[in-house]
C-alpha cells in the first residue's frame, strides 16, 4: 500500500494524514473568524447603544 501511494500519487501515506489535519485546521480557522466577526459586530452594536443611552442621560441632567 505504501508503494502504491508513493508511486501513484508521489507522496507518502503520512502525508495524507497531515493533509487531512491541515484541511481541518483551515476549516476551524475560518469558522472561528466568522464567529469572531459576528461577536465583534454585536459588541459594537451594544456599545453604541450604551453610549447613546449614556449621552441621552447626560443631556437630560443638564
């Protein structure tokens, strides 16, 4: 089997496992980046709402 992969595809059987791990890591990274972007947007929305509320309270006091 080893010689089949090596001769047929030009790489070792261990390279298949490393390639699978690399693909999984890339998928995890992309999912993490998408989720992080959503969390940042939610945080910015909450922060701007809080700042607008604080500004309104400050203007009402004066």
